[in-house]
C-alpha cells in the first residue's frame, strides 16, 4: 500500500484527485480559456514559447495544459495518483504522445526526487503546498527549482486567525469521520459558506444569482456543492499571512512582482516572485 493510500485510509489526507476527476467532466474550452487568461495575467506574458514550466502539484492538470498551449515545455507531478491520472488524461486529449509534456507521480517533500528535475523558468504551485502537512518545508523545496531570472507562482491559504483554527478542526473532523457521518460536518459548513451569499442575493432581488452563475465564473471550480466538499475535506491544512510568505522568499533571493490577496478573507493569496 502506498503512503498516499495509507494517509487517506487513516483520515490524514483528503482525496483531492477524486474531486479533480469530476472536474474534468465539466472542463470545456471556456474554462480552459479562463485558466489561460489568468495565468498570462499573473505572469505578465502573452506566451511561454521557449520557457520551461514546472507544475508542482498539478491537480486536474488544466494549468499544465494551459502552459503547454502557451508554448512551454512542461513537467507535471502530483502526490495524489488520481491527480496524476487527471493530468495524464488532459495530455492524452490535447497533446497525445507529446515529448514536451512529462507527467509523473512525485512529492514536493521528496528532495531526492526534486533534485533530479533540474531548474525551470517558471515554477507553478497553486493551492498545493499548504496541503502537504509540511508547508514551510515544501515552500523551501520549490525555491531551488526556479532558474536564475525565473519566476515562482504560488498560492497559499490566507491566515484568518481564529477562524482558520476553526476550519482546521472542521477539516480534521470531516476526514476522520466515516463516510456515513461526514454530513454532520458538511451540512453546517455548507450553510456557513453559502447562507450569507444567498441572503444577499435575495435582498438584491437576485434569487440565487451567485449560485446559478458560479461555474461560469470559475476556471477551477466545479459546482457549489462539490467545491464545498473540496474545501471542507481539504486536509492537511496550513495557512500563512501575506507578509510571512514575502519574508520567506525575500530572504532566499526572490523579489515579489505580483500579489493578489483575498482581502483578509477566506481563500488563497497569490504571489509571483522573481529569482534574482
């Protein structure tokens, strides 16, 4: 039995890959284009021709796909076997037998594995490293993978103080409970996340507006229910304040070039660093 499977069975890890498999059923040209636009916007580029791109924790594989469409030579890896399968499926659909897109199973905590990869013009890890159980080690491990004058694009959960501690407890409980009892955690969480937006829509006479338009405005999301499952189940779970991430990489020879925060709320802060 692989370590990933052991962690899932013991309630120490969520099956992210299972959710990504469902996401691929919804993936269409519109979502791929949204993903492409978001990547170009954050990296301040029009294409990635002649660049090498590492997707550390590829998940669904959609951003590996986008990087390849933009002309990069791509290397994708993930710790979750189902996520690896999702990325491999996108390569099969859009770039069959492509020698410039490698897909592997690997861990960002495995320094021996990472040491064999070399360096890349762009290292991308969106919403991944805070799910390793050793976030700061993972952040430190990706830094040497960025080539001189290269870019590092990471997204890390925002530290909400006491509220983040509540979500940590919620996520632990969800993963440790048997499947038949997970609703004890899931239903209140769903009401907590979707109750206020629905009430606001009602007050604006736009009944369930955000609910009805949710999927068309998200390059990563599935549907409101499945995304709540993904959020509540997302364990291991760590958070950081924006200044902590800035200080961490600034002390390792990186300069911040782009920052997109979630305004102190729930979600990920996005950072693009330049390696000096």
